[in-house]
């Protein structure tokens, strides 16, 4: 037995080390060397072993990223040295002034500068003890911050274990949200009528201060480290050595450059002005630091900021233009989004002629009128938005705009739900919704039907060939070639893509249906949980909410989606057309000691949460269902069981108490 345990311990350690090495390659070096599938396989094996042998599971295991439960609030943390801010330079002249001050304080000495991108995120500190992540905090007031350890652990590039053991090390860095994640988050929020984040920085701040680490995990933050706040037994000479060392320890460090004099630094800064728009994250400037740590120490700091560093801030990319018109776009879920059409103007690297006005409240608050001169900006350099009106430039003929009371696409009355900023068209057959729905259905991450671009789709719709996504599968070659501008070859390709899409995974299909709040990730989770679309359609809200990451909003949206007769009809048609609605299970599923067994949980368990109990069942191959029926194999009854207990008795289904359940799942 002891030998067995020893073997398991060795296997756990070997797996952890291998996974950590791949994490480093993937999240820090951005250079993975194995496939996602092989990586997932290792994670699953490790999870399984840790569940079977909980005493061997380390809190620093690579599986422990989203372990934390929601909290009431954050504890405060005193920083080991103050987290200061930086003085700013807005032009070349101010950079030269900085260089002059540095040289005056270090007469006759050569000075080297390191230049790093200044990421527009949130300053955080990470504390490692004996190489293990022990705590992370926000900057707060610079002296004390908030303990956001659980949230930082959800960031995959934050190592839970350093690659070399260092006694004590506090590193500083910037947590941020990529432009992509920011755009996706705001899109989802716009759909649900939740307030939008103004830029990736605010989004990152809101996400890091989430009390529920599962929400933080779902929003995918990232981090670059740029310095050390406190350390024991590491003594680099230069800041560039620090960055090198941090990278060797497994932390994610951004590119940096060393320069011998300020003229070169300035040239580099000017080059960056346009380069910054090409990056996947928002950069609001560059940080210039004296390289030698001895020189840094001699230069010292003012009350607020070090004298050895300065932030060169890029000119904010705003522009003034005229609102020519305001029109309304109807989205896939029927939300009416007012959009400004403007005189084209160059902002942050591109020419902009449209800006979202978000919703009617925003227009009213900013008093935006047709004909107004407005200041626009790209939110986090990405989504153009109207910042403010320039009232002094009004001539008096500007027109106040109001939200239409009818859908601009189908003429149905629109409504605004209580507590939401969004106005919606409720007509299921609204052509604008159909249009957006089809674009979504066929998009790359959904059913991936290539060849169904907007031009082709417009013709197909105009020809009255389809009325819902399922009609795509009824398209015939003769109908397509009859369309203008669609040759036989394109028609054939399109039909081929439609045909091929029938074999898509269940996850793609669930995502493609366009159920409100069900994004790609939720779709994958649902497909992993249910054997078929039919099974998902039969699920009630309670049952759905037991699934990790499926909250009440998603659950209720799924249930009402499948309750709508029109949606069920579309699904029937999809099934008839031969579209796959079953989950492909790999060989490991369906195996396990509880394979095929259906459990129902009722009452409170003492030693684990509902979710943990469910996970235990699923890990062993079983399933958890929300309601008792003849197909239930076991009912697990905790304290104060509900009516499910009585039902189990009446159907003579075996009832397990907590101890029996623990034995059965090997958790005793
Ligand atoms: S060094 C003593 N380097 O900019 C201050 N800061 O006001 C040391 N920031 O919120 C800061 N990228 O988090 C430094 N490469 C970088 C940075 C950086 C972003 C942030 C920092 C702080 C602000 C400085």
C-alpha cells in the first residue's frame, strides 16, 4: 500500500512538473510544444489522481486555479515596500528634461536606459515564499492594497510555483485585459443591458475586484511583471538583469530595450506611436528606467514617484468630427443599438465613420444631437465612441434624436425591460434578427459555413429561400445558381460547406443557436455535460444551475429559449436535416465505476458542497440529475432532504446517506 502511495506521489509530481513546464511555454513564452488535447489529457489524469488521493493534492498544483469560493470582501495587505507611481513626460522636451535631471545627479557617469511598454492595466504585487505563490494584492493607496490572491491565481501566466526556489520575492506587474476579451465582454454586456466598461483598464479593474473568482476566471486576464518590490538572496546589478531573472523564474516579462543615450530613446518612443495599435493589448505609453540599480538608489524618489524612471505618455487618440445621422441597428437578440454616422476622421490608426452610442440613456445624458460637433475616442483604442458634444460649436439647427417606438426592420413595437438600458424588438420573425442570427449561425466558431458572406446571404434572403437557420439545409443547387452573382462553383462550395456542417460538434450547434448569454464557453460546458441537444432541451433551471459556471441568468435564458415553440420547430427541422445533435464522447467517458448511473442529490451534505458531490459522481463516470424519476439509480440524502426523498421512497429507489455516498465515491 505504502509503495502504491509512493508511486502515486511520484506520478503526481512528475505530471505537475510537466504541466508547469508546458504552462510556461504556452502562457509565458507563447510558444507551445504540445497539442491542447495532450495537455488536457495530463490535466485530467492529475485531477483524477488528486481526487482519489486528496492527501497528495498540493494547493500549488496546476489544477488549483479556480478553487476559491465567492467572498464577502477582501482582506487588506501591507506592501513590503511602497508601490509608487510614475511621473509623466508628454513630449520629447520633457524626456530631455528627465535625462538632464538624471545626469545632474550622476555627474560624469555613463547612464543606460531600459525602455518597456507601459501596459494600460492595473498594478499588482505577487508574493512568493520559498518559490510558492503565497499572496497577491492590488496597489491600493500604495501602502496597503487588497488581497486578491484567488483572482490572480486564475491568470494562467501567473506561476503558482517558480522555476527556481527563491526564499522571499515580491514582484510587481500590470494585470490587464486584452483588446479581444474586452470587446467580447462589452458585447455580451450590451446584449444584456449591463453597463459597459469604458476601456480594458476599467474592465480589468472590475474583474480583479470580483468577489467570485469563477467570474474572474471566465474573463481571462493576463499579466506582465516589470520589477521587484522586495527580495531575499537575489542580487541583480541592473534592471535589465532583474527582467532577465524574472523571466527565468517563470514570470511573464514584456519585451524591453536598452539604450546608451536619450536621443536613441526618443527615436524609439516616436516609432512606437503607431506600433502600439498593432498590439493585442492597450499600451498607453513607454516607461523609461535607469538601468543600473546602484544609480537608481542614488537617484532616490520623491514622495510619489522614483527619480530614476519616467512614463512617456502617447498622445491620446481623440478627434473631433460631425454627427451626420443616427441610425439604429437591430442585433441578433433584438437589441436596438443607436449608432452615429460621422464625417470620416482618423483616430488611433484607422479611419472612423461610425461610433456606437450604446443606448438611449447615453444619448440623453450626453445630449448628442444630429449635426453636433463631437469629440470621439476609441474605448481602449478599439471601439469608437462619442466622448462628449462640443456645445459651443452648435449652430442651432441640430436635431434631437429619440429612440423609435417601432423596430426599424420589421415595424413591431419595441419595449424596454425594467432595469435594462436596452430596447428590444420581440418579434421572433424580425428579418434583422434573422439576418444577424444567420450570420452568427454560420460564423467560424459556430457552424463554420464558409461561403455564406453578407452578399450571398442578402441574395438568399431576398429570394425568400430561407426563413430560419434550418432552411440552410434545404437549399438546392438550382435555387442558388439562379441567384445573381453566384456561379455554379460557389454554389457547389456553399452546399458542400452546409453539408459538412451537419457533422459539427454539439458544442458548436449549441453556440450557433444563439441562445442569449450562451457564448462559446458555456456551449462547450453544456455539451460536455449533456449527451445530446434533446437532453439539454429537457433540462430545468435547477438542473442547469448545478453545472459549474452556469448561473441563473444563463439557465433561465436556456429554458425560455427551448420553451419557445418557434425555436423548437427550428430544432426539429435541423434534426430532420440530419444535423448532429449528439455529444461525441471520448473513450474515457462512459467508463468509470459509476458509468451510466444517475444520481439525484437532496438536502445539505456535511463534508462537501453540492458541486463537489456532483463532480465526484461525474469523475467516476456517473451523472447527476435534478429530479427523481424511474431512471434514477441513487438518491443521496443529506440533512433536511426535500420532496425528492419522498419520491425516491415511493419509487423504491436506493437512498444513500452521506457516509454511504462517501464510500461509494471513494471520498471516505
Ligand atoms: S514601473 C515606481 N513599468 O504604470 C513605479 N510601471 O504610474 C514603478 N505600469 O500603475 C512602476 N507598465 O503599474 C512600471 N513597464 C512598467 C509598467 C508600469 C505599466 C504602470 C504601473 C503603475 C503605473 C505607474
